[in-house]
């Protein structure tokens, strides 16, 4: 099973609800940074779905049921609480279509489009899991060199085996959320905070 289809076999144990983030904001809005966090999760999901749609509009049949080779690996993204940046050889008119299509399909129930195998979440999960398992192996096994080396190798292999599944799960329930509250403001060429050429999709929170 390829990375792009790992999550396709999973059910959503906690299906997204249209008003869930609005209700969270009403209840916990007094907590500093809570709104930015809720916005960022929704922006992150729309960024992923837009990358899938751009691959589709570019002539590649990218979809959550596709193989990993269907993803346009030349496109990268960065989410912020104001919207997201995309990098790569992107046609502006196609980008505009892709963003609107991605938002519509996510709201319509195609939630798996919010998850992407190249997301940095997966890399972070893999690194943390590998580090944790190697450290645990080091502490548990006898301190003789051969045993330690074998243990570290097994720990690394085990972490790499489980990391994609866990990374996708973390994306589903922690680092992304269906953008029920996002309104598209602008889609244009831009410069990111480091001075790099990019395309920016400006977004605004609105109560669902």
C-alpha cells in the first residue's frame, strides 16, 4: 500500500462537524492563541486539498485513492493563520479554480483530501517516534555494543514502519480540520516572509 492510500482504508472515528470549531471558540475563546490554532488547522487542510486539486487540473489524476506518483511533488506549501503560501510552477488561473474546488469538496464531505503524504507532520512524527524508540532501546537493552546496534536497527525499522500510519492519524485529528469556517479573500502572486516568490491564498475566519 502506498503512502497516499494508507489513510484511505481508515474510517473517521470522530467525523468532522460543521459547528465544532465555532463552538470550541465560543467556549474557549478566552484562551490566548486558541483562535489562531483553530484557524491554522483549517488553513492547513485547505492547503493540502488545493495541492491535490492542482495536480488534477494539471492533467494528473491526483486523488486520495491515487498512488503517490500522482502527486505533483514540485508543489510545496506553508500555512499561516492568514492563509497559505504555495511554491512551484503554478498557473494562477488554475490555482484559483483549485482553491475553490478544494474548499467545496472538503465541505461536501471529501475529508481525506485534507491529508497529504508529504506533509511535514509525517516527518515530525517519524523523527519523534524514531528518537523515542531508539532511546527506549538504549535504556532497556544490555550495554554491550552488538546488542545496542541490533536494538537501534530494529527500533529504527519499527519506527519507520509505523510512522506513516501515525503521521496520517495526527494529521486527521490534530494538525488539520475541515475548513467550514474559512472564506477566500484573495489568490495572487506574493512574496513570503523570507522574500521568496510564492502564491498566497488569503483566508478569513467566519462563523459557520
